[in-house]
C-alpha cells in the first residue's frame, strides 16, 4: 500500500468513470496546494523576523534608557527612535503616505483604470518609509558610536541585521553630553 499524504486525505481521487479530466484537475489542485504551503512558509518566516526585530528594538530602547515596551507600539516606536537618534519628530509626516496607502489597500477597489496611480502611490510610500528609516538609522547609529554608513545600511536598509547588532552587541548608548557634535536638543 502506498504511503498516504495529507494531500490525498484532503483531496481523494475522483471516481474512475468521472466525466472530469482528472489529470488537469489533479495538476491544478497540486499547484494550489503548493502555493498555500509556500504562502504559509513565507508567513511563518515573516512572523519570525518580526518577533526578532521587536526583541532587538526592545534591547536598543533599553540601552538608550527608554521603555522597552515602546517597541511594540507601531507609530510610537518610530517616535522613540527619532528621540533616541535626536531627530525632529516632524520626520513622522513623511509616514503619512504609508498610512494613506494602507487605507487604500484596505478599502479601495483597484481597477485597471487607476492601477498606475496606485503604483505611483506605492512607490512614493516605499520611498518615504525608506527615507525615514535611513534618517532615523543615521541618528541612532551616531548615539551608539557607529558610523553613518552603518546607520544607512544596517539600520536604514537592513534593520533586521542592524538592530540586533546594536541591541545584543557591545554598542553603548552615548548621552548627548558625550557627543562632540550637538544634534537637535530634546525637550521633555
């Protein structure tokens, strides 16, 4: 008796005298089954990366004498990163297209007539998000004694690499008094 797979349990073979072309249906079901497995695998990997990023950001916040739980709150964690990196909170305004794009994705009916406009908005969204990430990364890198290049690439472009390096590595937070260059002062 051949081994029984989950696929054959969920999708048993049709009767022998079925009028449906079994080979094409079987192939389509196999492809859909494979797509579901790939989607689930990518989802699990994305969740793992997100959890690791939150843990690493929590550590960075703790090193910078901020509340670690702030890493869990979506917009507030950017505010805290801007505060740590001694950047103006007005950089948050560049995240407005990100919120707008999210609302459009949730509620809009994208058709062929407005697809190019939607694509342009998506491009603007990713550009604005990357700009905020790079500016924030440069500031955070500076207060942890790292170079601007580290801030741009490791914290701005590849934050899932840079924040664990800062959070779990030997990097120490440098208060404003110890920096030679005086970035924007923080008001509390």
